[in-house]
C-alpha cells in the first residue's frame, strides 16, 4: 500500500512508507522514582558518577535530595553545576575534562534541557581527550553511560543522544548552534519523577511546556515523520494542550505535573524520529542573537510560522489540529495564539529585543540551522523569511 491511509485532511504518513526506529531509554516513571536511581546506576556498573546540573538546583537542595541515596549506596558522587541556559561548547569541554581527570565512569544528568544536553556532550567527550564539542578534533569513542533525570516538562532531552549547544564567536569565529551527540550517550534510563517539577514557577512551567507542545506540533508536520513519530507526537499534543494551562495555574496539581512530564517525554520520542522545523530554526536564532528563553522564542514565531506553512502540509497540520481538538488545520494559528495567551507566553520578536536591524541575521541563522530542513515549507529566499519574521 503506497497511497494515503485515508482521504481525511488529518491523514498521517502511509504505513507503507519505509522507516527505521531505534530503541530509546528505559523509562522509570512515577512519584518517588528518584529513589530507584541507585539501582539504575548499579545496573550500568557505575561506581564513580558525575552529576551534571545547574547551580540553581544545587542551591535549592534538589541535587542533594537526588544524590543522597546514590552516595548511601556506595557510589562516589562528583557534582558539576556550571551549566547555564543555552549551554556552551566551552562548558561541555570543561565538564568532560573534569570527568576524565577524576576517572569517572558514568553521568547522572539532572535538570532541565540545558543540563541534560550538556551532560550528553560531557559523557561523549570524557573518554576521548582529542574530541571537541563542536565536532572538530578526533572522532570520539563510545561515551560514558548516562542516566537522565529531567526536572522540567519541556525538552524531552532524556529521549535521545544529542544536545544543542551554543558556540560563541570567540570559540568558532561565528555565533551558531551546534549539535553534539552520539547513539552511545542516549540515556540508558530516563527517570521521570513528577515530584521534581512541583517547585517550578509558573513562568518556567509555561515556557518549558510550550517547548513540549511545539515539539509535538512540528513533529506532526515534519518531512521526516513516520507512523511511530506521529503516534508519539499526537499523544504529546493532546496531553500538553489539555494539561499545560492547569500546570501553569496550579503548580502543585499532581495530575497536571505528571501529564506534562509524560507529554514532554512523548514529544521527545517523536522529535528524535521525525526532526523538527522552522519554528525551532527561528527560535534557535532568536536565542543566539538576543539571549531569549527558548520557550518564549518559540512562542514569538509559532502562530505565524504555522499559518505560513499550512498549505504545504494540510495532512500534517490537520493531524496536529485533531490532536488539539480543533475542527481543522485552518483553526490552528488563532488557537495557538489563544493558547499562548492563556499561559502568559504570547510575545512578539520585538518583545524579545529583536528589531528590524536583526531580521536579516535571524533569517540567515535559521536557514543555516539543520533543524529547519524538516519544515514542510521552505522559504524561497532569505528575503521571504525576513518578511515572515517581521510579522511575528
């Protein structure tokens, strides 16, 4: 069978389309799942573990709460908490050198997407002194085993073996996003404990939740989608559309926190198979050039980019609309604007300090980003993309 499964505008990719789907992490989900981390590390033969996290989580006591049972189980713990938002190539290389010097044999990634992305890069580079996070240098050997513990419901970074890093001009000659990773650092276990997300403020809950939602939406319209990615993405959108407003309104709602953590993980599983699109390409560019929070950068361009690309993939966007409970793909742009407004993330590129003088740079950076290649519609020129940005 090579034709569409149905004539509905919400038709997915034909089941006859060839695809290859690899394995992902073992998932340990549930309140209190962090108590089982020592067992997961033991299964990997870990005796000396590097915890990759950020200073905020350490100051809040989250790091101690997670690592105390690990240390009690006889595992030596070293904490590297230098990760910041939009993690850099330099920080990853510093962390890898630290792990190498101490002879550590596993990585425990704890935090939001930035910490998880950095941890995967550190795990990859640690056994290979000549390798670089920007892809230069020696080809890295297999990385250290990773156990990932997300503390936000957003990136789904625990599902795959790559990280998005920032390469600063002084390091590479140009400011750009680089992708660092390998199949060997796909987390062996993803520990999804919704209790770790209870203390996340409303603004951060909204921004990270928007990321999860966009992962699902773009995966459904990606040129790289397959039947498995569609299934993961549709369920992620369904859950995030329903539960993100609840989690933002009441951060202690246990079901909302659990549903959003599952939504983010499902969306991560989807994007790992399908790739994303131009919403992420432009958001990466905004973060690079303005320092904008990733979720807000996505929100700034989401309704306009979706509206601009609807006709290029009515089936993909129709499936996204169906998952959100909307009558048609045509309803998506306005509904997305309303959803962003409801969780306090309805912003423009101007709100993120990107004026007309930056539009050409944003367009050039987005066009050069590999993530944009999976978009259902590609700009015919940089000028066309500049015009689109000016409407965001």
